[in-house]
């Protein structure tokens, strides 16, 4: 039976992508693990591996196609002994007909709807992507899902042996069906409550355009990254209860210490930045205030053991937040080298999802642009983000009441009140300040 290859979800936030390039053509034989396409997500271009073996019978989505929804069929794979004649007519024409169950989980591919005179094509379509008891998605190949459905198997009870734990044909062939199935939960479940009225979404694109009739403007199409940034940050400001803590930090001791270190590291080709010290200071502060090293997980808080610190990197058209894992245990020179590598690959959009997902805390530094201070938006599920301004010369009052001039940097800690309360947030920010004003302590 022909197997549909579906548009993969290459990151937890991916809803659609661009099929940038096919690495195979119709008639090619592929095996599990072979690279078959390049998919452009909202963040990066990634290679897509085959999970089943067979012959590429039909390519349904052309190279360069944008806005391809996750779980949309993009190609058809044939097994031994099958030919293009075995492909359902709807799929062969580039308009695959997903089963009714699949339609609930993923929009259909663009094109005309399946006709009533093609019931066999509809019956052969792969079942919808299954979910575990906790609502998490179970990754399984279309063929494995189809076989499991035929045998009455629960995929959540099967361990996958494919790439990244994906369930493949071999995993379900020898699995035994349960003796009896419990009545469907949906049959006994009460009817769901009526959906709440949607909040006003603001004026439509056409309404806004009409406001500016007669005025010259350039219309800029939103790419996947900009759409994702807009959606996630709108969600963050609407759903995350932010509060803000501000401190001024004197940098003179750090700047002198940094200068001395850089002179000694010249022979190794290492040059530390102030941002490297800020990363280290935040990582160590999270260890000294462990209750603040936490993320929001819907119905619980996850307290992290290691300090995985994300750092915002501006790129053309958006930003990345690559994560430096175990920042508390790494030397300043190691953090500096890793940050330079991540930033360079972020600007080329070459980061893998695991390099920009996760972390419990983030840093956004606009000091190099001359910004004195600002409030950053928390990137869920992080518990906090530190907004860093420029270090500028300011008059200060010394410990003995004398006036002096110091280099002062203003920082603002944006905090998720569901995770961190006010006093705990203040303790975390004080720890960051102490580390930066006493930089030698960070090497102890």
C-alpha cells in the first residue's frame, strides 16, 4: 500500500514551513535515515530524513512551495512490487485526500477537495498523528499508524526504534492487539461547553490599508520567523504576568578586570566581552538562588538543576535566542567561544532546534546600541529575562558620602510572577549585581 510522506513538525512551534528543496526525485529508492528534502521552518533550514524505505512514486509538493501545513502529504512512497498505478487518484493528481480523522489534526494540502467517487482513496489515507494520554504527540510513520489502526494497537504503548524514537513499520508488525477495547471516551464524555466569544482582533489588513489610501507605502510580506515572533510575544504579553525589577550596576571593577584578563589571553586569541561576564554572572546567580532557576509548565513549575542561559541574537528580520547549556560550569573563555559560534550560525540561520530551545533564563543586551534601559518580554516558558542597557559615566555618591564618577549599567529583570515572586526576584537580581561588581568571585 503506498505510504504518504507528511510535512514534518521540525520544532514544537512549527505549524507550517517552506519545502525549500527536494534531495530526491521520482523513481529514486530511499531507505530509513536517507536525506530526502530541505525544509525551511520559522527559524532555520533543516534536512528531513526518510523514516520508511521504498521508491519515491510521486512528489506532491513542488520545491519552493511556502506555507505547507504540518502533516500535509508532500510525497508518496511505494513498497516493493507497487507502481504508480497503485497511488490513489487524488494523491497522483497532487491533491491527496486525508482521512476524516486526520483532518481534525492538520489542514489539508492546497488544491481541490477529494471527490465523492473516490472513497477508496480516502480509506487508504494515513490516520491522524496520534497523541499520548498527556496530550503529547506520538511520532510515528504514516505506514506504522495505518498498520496500528488496522490491528487495533495503541501507539502510546509501543516503543519506537526509528530516528529520535519515531515508531516505524517494524515496531508495530509483531505487536499484539489488546483483547478488548474500552468504550470510547468520547461516547461517555459530556458535551463540551460552548466556546467563549473571541476577543476583538483589531482592524483587518484591508481596513488598515484603506486608512492609508492615497499615501505612498511599501507592503512587506511576513515570513515565517516574523509571524512566529508576533504570535509568541503577543501570547507572552497577554498570558504571562510580568513584573519588573531594576538595578544600577557599577562596572569599573569589571572593566579593569576584563582588560587585565584580555592582555593575558592575547596569546590564545581570546578576547572576552562584557556580555560574556554577564552570562556567567547570571548563570552563577541562578545556582545561588536555585528557586529562581525555574520554568512554567502549565500546571506545575520545573526547577532546573543546571544554568542553561539563552542570549538574544539579532538577525535580519528577527532574532534567535541560542541557549548556552551548563553555563555555570564553563569558563569565561569557553562561554565566549561558544557564544561567538552560536551567534554566527544564528545569523546564517544554521542553528538546530535543540540549540535555541530550552533554558530557564534569558539575556537581551541592547547596550551596544546606546540604549540606557528597557523592558524585555519574557520568552515562555522561561521564568525571567534580563534587559541590559549601556554602561555610561555617571556621578555617584561613594560609601563615605564623597562624590565620584563611575561607569554605571542599568538592568531590568522581567519576571513571570507565576514562577518567581517579588522577594525571590529581588534576591536573584542582587546576586547578579554582586557577581558583576565583584568579578573575581566568578572565577572562584
